[in-house]
C-alpha cells in the first residue's frame, strides 16, 4: 500500500513546483499579458505595460531645464516689452510646474488634475513660442518648437490595446507565410523520418550483427548540438565549396550548386534534409525499442496460422507498435513545430523569408526589433498550435501516456 | 527460398552500410576539411579527399584566437551545474510521485508533461525582462531557466525508473527495523542509482545543447556556450570554412566521448521516458 503524502512529503515536491512556477508558468502568464499591450522596449512611451496614463518626470525635468535656459538667453532678442514680459512669465510658469515634481524621477502615475496642468503648460508654452519665433529671429528659434513637444511626450498614454495585435496578426502576411513554412517543414520532415526510421528499425530488429555499431553511430547525430549540426550542413550545402551541393549539381537535381541555399525551394529542402539526417536515427532507436518489446511468439503464431510476412507486419507489428509510434510522433512533431536553432544557423530564415518559421519570426520581432508585444502574439499563435497538436496525440494515445506512471 | 533470403540479407546489409555512410560522412568531411588550407577549400581542391598540404593552422587559430576554449569551459560549467541541481530536485519530486498517494498527482504529472511541450520561445521574453531587472543578464544564472527544458524530462524518466523498484523491498526494510534514512541510503539509492545516472546523462546533453536561452540572455561572448559560439562563426563576414571545420571537430569530441562511454544509459533513458529530442 502506498503511503499518504503528509506535510513533510510536500517538501519533496516544493523545489520542482517553485522552479516550474517561476520559469515556466509565470512567464507564460506574463507573455499573455504582453500580447495585450503595444509593448516596445526601444520606444520611450511604450517600454512598459501601462494600463493607465503615466508621467515621465525625467523627460519633463530635462525639457523644462532647456526651455528655461534657451528662452532666457533669447530674452535679449525680444524687442517688444510686452512680449518680453510674456516670455518671462512663461519661464516662471515652467519653473513653478517643474518645482512641483522636484526630487521625483522615473515614470510615475499622476492624477487627472496634474495631467491637465501639464497639458495646459504644454499648450501655453507652445503658443507663446510659436508667436515669438514668428515675430523675432531667435538664437534657438529652430530648437525651441521641437523642444516643447517633449512636454507632450512626457505624458505617456496607456499602451493597452486589447486584442488589436491579434487582429493585426491574423491579417499579417508574414504570419501566414511563417505558419505555412512551419507546417510544411513539420509535416514533410516528420513523415520522412517516420518512414525511414520505421524501415531502419525493422531491418535492425532482424539483423543482429552490427547492431551495436549502428546504435553508436545513430546516437551521435542526435547528441551533437543542433547549432553545430546546422553549421556543418551549411558548409556541405555551400554554393562554392559544399560537397553535397556539388554532388546534387552533378546528379542534375539542381541547376547550379548555389541554388541549394540561395533559392527559395532549395533552402526549404536543405533544412528538411538536415533535420532528417539529425533525427531519423532517434526515431529509429525509439521504434526499435518498441519492436523489441513485441514477443517473438506472436510472429510464430501468425506464421503457423499461415499469415504472410506482409500480413503479419500489418496485423501484428503495426497494432502493437502503435503507442510507440504515436509517442515518437508526438515528440518529433512538437520539436519540428518549434524548430529554431537549425534554421537560425543554417539559413537565418532566408532567402527572402522562404524558411522563416514561427519561432524565427517571433525571435526576430522580439529580439531584433525589440517589439515584445507583437512578438508575444506570434508566440501565442504558436502556443495554441502546439496545444492543439498535443491534444490530438493525447486523444489518440488515450490514457496510455499518464497510465504508464 | 534460400537464395531469396540471401538476397534480402544482402539488401539489408547494403541499406545499413549506406545508412552508416550517410550518418558518418558529414563528420568525416568536416574532419578532412579542418586540415585544408583556405586556398584549397576555396580553390579547385575543394573536393579533394586527401588534403594537398595538410595544416593544423585552423586548429591553432580556433583554439587560441577565437575563444572556443572559453566556450567549451562555459558549456561544462553550465551543463554540469544544471545537471546537479536538476537531478537533485527531480529525484525528490519523482520519488514522491512514485511512492506516495496524494491528491492532484495526475494534475502534477499532466503539468510536467505540458511544460515539456511548451514552445521555449514563450518564456524567453518574460525571463529576459526578469533577468534584466535582477541584473542577471550575461551570467551563469542562465542555468535556472534551463529547468524548463530539463526538469520535466528528468522527472518523467525518473518516475519511470523509480516505479520499477519494488515497493516490497522498502516495506521489508521497514519491518526489519530500518529507519527512514536507512531505507533511503541502503535500499532506495543503490537501486535507483542506474536510473538517476541515465537521467543525469540525458539532462547533461540537453543542457549542453541548449541554444535559445543562451543567445538571448547571454549576449556577451564571454558567456557564450559551445552552440552559440559556433553559430557566431557563421555570422562572420566571409565564412572561413577551415576554421569552422576545426571548431566543429573540437566541439564534437566531448559529445563523442559521452556517447561512446554511456550509450547504453542514453538508449535506456530515451526509450524509457519517450524523451523529446
């Protein structure tokens, strides 16, 4: 009889729960939040998640300082006394509002009263500056009108956009292409791997000789880092020095060796081949283990009943191998769908986006353009696809997957 | 009957030999290239099987100028520390799952399985921000988010292994008057050791091969691991294939050694857990 898990028992689970909580679950929730905001790290007004309006005091203080400085310098150029007084009043106004936020820095929340005051200051200052620059030739006549705009920019509008980014993504051609590329890559490479892997496993299951050698050799492509494998293949595919490209050209599969990585179709074929090379052995090993679990007596019984080799493959091997195949397919399909390193190193998504998958597009958006909001939307679409794939397989497997434990 | 069987065997042998050739050829070709001079690689000698003028210059450049040793060192630090803490944490969790009855057990297992299916990209953005705020970018703290990839897998394999250890052994130890600690150290650990070891190797390889988290969180080349450092060789203005080949050869050696020594454990780990790539 298994013991009940007491309070102390929960301590066994605690470290795992903490790690999964912080580094897996919390980031997912966080990513969902990102999708609802126009969140761009490199944009001063959008570099945070602002549900309400905020006030950038740093920018405000800096602007106030320069307006005070420039306008004071230009007082000498203002000949009309009345205008001069107005300019001095503006300087005082800027100083007094700035003084209210003395000692405050960073991005803060403000009340609507404070907001109105800042907007009023902006409009007043802007009006006077445009009058003065039209009337007189000021030393800082070019920079003052630009400078005053920063008062307006120091009020950060809410960048909450709701589901607008999802709407944009649904109409985004680049998302369509990336999704199509991902599906194409996944379906083609996993199908080839399944057929080759199954064939190989069947052969290995028969031929006892040399099995150890084959097993060792198979593990190496699986075990080396994908980035290393991708770099290796990029050399073999290279237009001028690549031996595989040269070989394909001689076979007449491609017109010239440069086509392999630099043409759109060629690049996709190349990435699929590299993936097949790296993961077929893994597939074969998984299926071989499944095959070795099928008792030999079943085949004897089948042959006594007069079943042909062919028949016994379809009525004994396949049904008994079903759950091994499904588990292997599940993990391979998910891995192929999430493919990143291989394409990132081999083609970088090119040429012209021909091999850009969802992960690559998301990575480029998030870390290339620092657009975390839209990048997260792309990731979320991928997440939903992965969830659907997983659910289909878990359905097909029944409760097998969890029952084993 | 006899001849057709022999023909089939011959066909099988050809397929297997062809397969072995395809698997080994890229490594072999890279190995050959690493001893060629740039002139030979980019000139008419690109497809020579034996280098005209063998040189070890590529290795010298890669080892002493391009910092590949630093990357190998980083990879060892990151992979070993990840393996140690993940195995510790996962063993506790898997032991509890395998030995105790508690509510929410299937939810926990389902959660572990679900996390192993997450697209890794989904955690990189928030983890990047978290590390930025904590000042952890460009540090070895990157091993903590490595748990997303390695922990669920480790728990899964370990549960399978622990389930194979008969509960009766522990019970009879208890009847014989062994304390809880004695049961763990004298019965459970020795029996669980092979399974734990298998899991450790799989975890080590997964951590060694990790790419996305390192390239996003550790942008400084001082903290690059092998896969990331290797990928940057591709980015250079003109790709020096001789150096790329030498670097690839060097970084493949640790993996090769691990596979040769631990292949039994690796295969058992892969097949018992239905592990992901």
